[in-house]
């Protein structure tokens, strides 16, 4: 299975932080940029939402991981 197929078949994970990031301007810009990138790379329109949510979810988890490491060190 290709990476593209795996991404499209995977269901996005909803978490308790989804609402908190809904009005975040950085998240909106990231979603817009990912949609533009995905369209330029041939991602089907009906898969755009899933791809953008997965990328934003990954970004949120990376930020939370860094925040945890900072709190542990401090």
C-alpha cells in the first residue's frame, strides 16, 4: 500500500483540543496552505478535508510534545 493510500484510508483522530484550535489564525493559515499544496499535487477534492485535518493534527501533537518537554526540563 502506498503512503497516499494509507493516508486516505486512515480516519482522523478527534481530540479534546479540536475546539480550542478552531479559532487559531495559525491553524487556519496551515489548513489553507495544505489545501493549496494538496490541490497542486493532485489530491482529490473529496480528500482535502481529511488530509488537512491529519496535517493539522500532526502539527498540534508535535507542539504538545514540545510543550511537555519544556515543562519537564523547567
